[in-house]
C-alpha cells in the first residue's frame, strides 16, 4: 500500500478543465481539489497543468469510469491507466461510485444502479479488492443517487455498504445530496438512512446541486444534475451528518453549467461554516 497523506478536514471543490489555468494563474485560497482522472488520460496538456497544481494543493481523485458493479468486472486496462496517473498525483483520496457504467466494453454515460443481493455483494467485493490491489490504496465507494428501487434487493443500501467495508476494508464517500435525492425519489427518510450509514468508514462527503422535476401525477422526481448551488435540504442533511459523524473532507461537486471558481470556493466556504456552526452547537449542548 502507498503512504497516503491525511486529507484536510476542510471543504474542497471539484476542479474541472476550464479552471485549471485560473488556478495556476491566480493560486486561489483553496483547501483541496477533486479531479476526474478520465478527463486527463487523452489530454497531455491538461495533465501537465494538473501535475503542476498537485504540487501546490492536495488532490483527491474521483473516478467515473471504474465500474465495480459491472457484471464483466472492472476494466483492468482502464484501471492501469488511471493507476499511473494516480501514482504521479499521490492523492489524499481515491474514490468512485457503487454503480456500473460499462457493458460489454461500451462506456455508458450514466452511472447505473444495481440490486442489493448476496450475489451482487460477493461480486462487488471482489471488484473492490481488485481495484485496491491494483492501485495500492484504499478505495472510497460512493452511495448512488437512485431513481428506482429493485424488487430483487434483499438488503438495504446501508447494509450493503457496511458489508463491503467489512469484506474489503474499503472506505466510504457519503454523498449527502445523493441521500436526499434517493430518499425523495424512493420515499424513505433521509435522516433515518443517515442513522444507519456506517459512519466510521466515511473518508469524504460530497455536496452537489440537483433539479426537481414535476411529474404529471403531481409528484416530483429529483435529478442529480450537479448543475446548481447546494439546496437547503442538502445543507440541513449535511449539518445532521456532521453532528452525527463529525467533520469529514467535504467536496462541492458541480459538473454542468459550471460557474466561476470564485463561486465554487464560496460554496466550499459555506460548507465549512455550516460544519463549524454545527460542531459549535453540539459542543455548547454538551457543555450545557
Ligand atoms: Fe457525488
């Protein structure tokens, strides 16, 4: 295993290609950045800028192409390619989704969900072991945003995640917005989900913007678009999670209609303010 430097207990922002130059030119006050390695595999110019940035800021690597849920298993060539990039970056964290996005060699645009069964558990655990062996680092697995439940599931998502932690020693990335999105779409209580989440394994939290779409039936579905400021429901749930688990490195995720770096950093500042206020309130309650 590689030695991994500790991730700062602060809020970072997702670094997208259009902001690479701004970061190098302006050296903003930023706690850390998270990147998608897939954006750099065929873009040597961007990769050079990224390596420069990695000398200045802590970097977290969030893969969108490692499909631990894919029936054919993870793509070893893809893993080797991102592994080489990761070794050069020596990131504070490496993460990816509990989902599958490849099918018979094709990359699909969406991160697709999977049923929570014993069979899926054994399969995903084996894939995570492979990923961790190949990268030589702990892998942080992210809870998905769900739009449909599977009637084949025999366990809850939180039990499935806890079992994966137990079997593989992997860590978890708790996406707070995904919890809200899934809870709304599937009709369960987001705080109860959080109560059941294996908090000891959380190495990172995500906060992303989403869109609410009204349906003809009068109900609504929430789409995890990462195209908006963080919604108040997500801030409330974030405060609940911080109160329960403590502050963890927290990322502002914004992937569509990307605003200025300044706006992203303001959202990160807000996350730190929410976390500090929550922890101060918890301390006061203890002292009182
Ligand atoms: Fe996320």
